[in-house]
C-alpha cells in the first residue's frame, strides 16, 4: 500500500544520507532543547507539550541528517509556521527542509542584502536614507533579524503565514538593482524591509539616538498593517523588476 511504499522510501533516504558527528549533534541538541521551550508559547497550538515535542523531533532529525547546517537560532520560528499550517509532522519536516535548502542556495550574504536595502531606501526616500547615514544606526543591522526568519517575529501568526506565502513565491525574485557596475538580485523581502521603514518614517525619524531608534523599530513588531507593507513593497519591487509576463 501507499504507507508501506512511503516507509520504504524513507528508509532509502535515511540510508543514503550521512549522519553528522555526534559531538556537533549533541551541541545542537542542547540549543534545540532551549529554543523549543520558547516557540510561540502565546499560540494555542504550541501551548500543548505534544506539539512542542513535534518541533523538537523535527529539528533534531534535521540536525542529524544535515550536519553541515546543524541547528541555528531562529529555525524553531521558521518550523512553527509550517507545522501550524500542515498540522503534520512529516509534511512540516519536508517543507522546512526545502525552505532551508533554498536558504543555502541563496548566495548573497546578509550584509550585502542590507546594502541593497540602503540603496532601495535611498531611491524611495532620500531624507530617510540620509537620516540613517548620519546616525549611529547607519549599518541598519536591525534588518538582519527581519531577514533571518522572513519577518516571522514582526507579524501575528496569520499575517506571518501570508508573508511566507508571498516571499516564497519564486516569481518575486526577479528584480534587479544596479550597484556600481554590477546588477544584483533584488529579492522581494528586501523591498519589504524598505517598505517598513518608509511607512514608519515619522515614528523612526523622530528619534535622535541609537537606543531610541532601535527601540522604536523593535516596537513595530505585531503592530504593522500587513496589507500596507506588502502594497508598498510591491510598488518598490515593480520599479526594479525586469520580468516580462506573457499571457496566452
């Protein structure tokens, strides 16, 4: 039957994949145990220990069969989205694995992506870009948290799920932006970063010290209008998209 066939396929997959060194696995295990307990505890689904055990098992299995990646902070947040949508431990594992594979294939370093955000901001709002350039927040490292988990911690769960659906739509990775003599890929999530900043310019630019600026940006979490953010991000993205859509 189908179940038996899937079990055979699973055993073949496991046999073909290298298991990582137990030392690194033990280290991942300690961090996973700590982070699982923090996974979306405000969400009813994750208030049940049986569902946290699912998170734990999936992350442990992933770390075991992907020793080159292991476990990194934030993976539990990403996995939570897939598990909440599918309610299936198996489906969530494969969705999470595919997501992580896409992340590994993304060759642009985070700091380079933040440079793209700066350029986008400069084109959208020169005054705001100048504000950051003249402040001690010129590196805009707050974007790192946004990009690490695709804004998962910035929106309520249903909005976060919607954001994941939009960002993981591959036809939104076609924008290009000229930096110097090079053209680089302008991923949609970079446009989302710029959109968040532009939409909340008045709040952010009213601050004049590093602590206040970072605090204001952090306080945007769970208080942003997803529709407004996506709408503005789409406008920014379309300015740099070279994709030609053909309709039959």
